[in-house]
């Protein structure tokens, strides 16, 4: 049975992947491990939903390709999910098997003769629950091929991949580089910016892929300016917008290493647009041109629509939600924007009320539910407040006689680090629209310190 993406990677031959503990010096070495896993798993995994509950790194990559080769629908689970939320998510997605450790290496052989597997990456919807975007191997391959062209990737490239393979950005970085025979270096933690640059320098990295927050950390204290990897020729940023004042300085510090700004969604296998370094000065706020086989248009009400071979087939078990976002072959992104005369996309905001904290999409309902679990909370609305490092952070507006420390502690028990509210503002009543819904525009203004007309917080 033909597996388009795995077949294309096998044809590339070169590449490789390493983390601090494991080194696959080439794709054949990584593929041998993946094929061995596929042969071990195929009798149980073919046609089944398989969650990969493994940390970011080479083992996760081997497991992902192995489960894909075994014919599974592969659902990577990012670490740090609270146990109760993890159990509920596994049940809702009807997962058949969970991989938490890898079996001992076995004889590789050929890929099993099973129907091609696919990937289902978790994203966040306006319902507040993560949705699983079903991505075929054809779609993943098409997007990776277009990324290769946009970034002019070469077989002698070595890239530092900071985003995790659990998410669309990290997976696209790995796939596109392996596809051209390039090498991927994994640094599991971005908590220590200096170590990222040390790893990149030691590995001879020619490229770097990271979210805006990582670049902002690297800019602190002129760290990137003082320790820029000497072989670096390109840097790639996606997963959120780089704050306007930071961009010119980042481009200056990168010097001859061009900055590629990219935009996309999980539903598009990661990337939809790319702004090349040459356009940085002419369109500093743009996220670029559509990728080679991507079409963009703007709906009458200003929403960005996208079409191309890289789109998802739909959300697992969510026919109604799929019908909302995939209409006549066009993906309704939920983002508002416009195209300039050169065809470059400029984003204006998000239609969906979803926060993006350090590149991570956070549905406010998840935070609101956690706050509501605190005894004494009568009403709660969560919005984003601007943050120089993370882009925005959750702020909880609460009605009820509850101490802020109690709310924060209660929320911390059930939320991940990026989901936890950074601030709690107590009000006598939430401002509401005529229909009864909270006035989120006004709450956002208050969170940003721009609204003096609201009743004084208690």
C-alpha cells in the first residue's frame, strides 16, 4: 500500500535527527527504527487511533513515523496535560492505544503492507475543547514540499527545531527538512535561551525555527547579538506575531541570516504564507505571500480564506464543526486580514475569541471553567492582555467574594502553565452586550488599561 509521505522521505535518503540523548545520523537510520516499530505495531495499530504520550525529541519522531507506517491515526499528546483533562481527552477522541514508552529495537525490514496512516493534530476551537485535525500524508507532503521551496532548503542545511513535534509547526519543520535531506537538531527545552544558541553553534546549524517568544528571550541582554551561531543563514518564525518594535531589531541582529516570517494553521498542515527576508523592509507587518500551491482570498466580511492541497480532511468526529470551516474547498481561518497590492497577507485580528500565549492557542473557556470551579465565583470572563514576551496573557474578570490567591491556586491545579490567568480583576458585575453576553471588547480594553469608564474593580 502506497504511503506518500513515507515513500518521499525514503527517496530523500539523507537528513537525520538528533537530540541530547539520541542521534539518528540519517533518515535511513531513523527509518530503520520507525520501520521496526511499525512492524511491531501494525497488527494492533492499523486503522486504530493511537495517542503518543512521549516527550519532544528523537523517540517521539521515531514513534510518529512508526505509528504512521503501522497504518494508525496518530494523535501526539503534548506533555503537561493535567491527569483529569488527559483522561477526558482520550475518551472524547476515542483513542484505542496510548504509547508512553517504546519497545526494544527489533529487526526493521520493510514498511508493513497496510493502508496509509494519517496524523490528527490537536488544535483549539471556539467551543473551548481541542479538536483533532485529520491530516493525510498527501496534505503533509504537499505542505512540506512548498515549505522547502519558500525557505530554499538544501541538503547541507542543519536546523535547530525549538517547537515540539506534537504541534503542527514543529512537525512541519521536521518533515520539510528531512524531505530535502537536511538535518534536524532538537533542543527539548527553550527555558534556557543561552543553551539554544550553544546547541545551534555546536551542531553547526544553518537554520533556526522558533516561536516569537523564543526570539524575544534570545534578544534579552543582546544574547543573540553576542552569540549568534556562526553558520546561521536563515531563521524562521511562526506560531504568532512578533511585536512590531522587536522585528527591526531582530532582523538587524540576525544580520546576513535572513528572517522568514510565516503564518498558518494546524488545519493547513502548518503553513499558508511566507514573507521572505527581501520583503521585510517593504512590508514589515506582513506575514507574506501564499505558499506555492496555496490560494488566499478575503471574504466580504474580512475573513481570510485559504485553499490548497495541504488542507485537512476535517475534524475527527466533528462533522458540524468541519462543515463550518471547510466550505466548497476553502478553509475559513477565523482570522481577519487583507491582501496588499503585491499579494502579501496582513492580519488584522482574530474572529474567534482564542488567546495565543507564547505561540500556544488557549481557548478562554478552558480558563473560565477552571476559575468557575472555585467556590464563590459567580461569573467569569477571560480575555487576553498584551504582554511583551508572550504576546498576550490570560486575565480573568471575576464577580464574587473570592480572594485572588485562592482563584489562582485553584486554576493552577487544573491548567497548564500557559493557560493559567496572570491576573484576576474583581468586578461588581461584568459589562454585557444587549443580548446578555459579556462585552469582550470592553473587557479587553480594560485588561490593556485603556478603559477608564468601567466600574472600579473591587
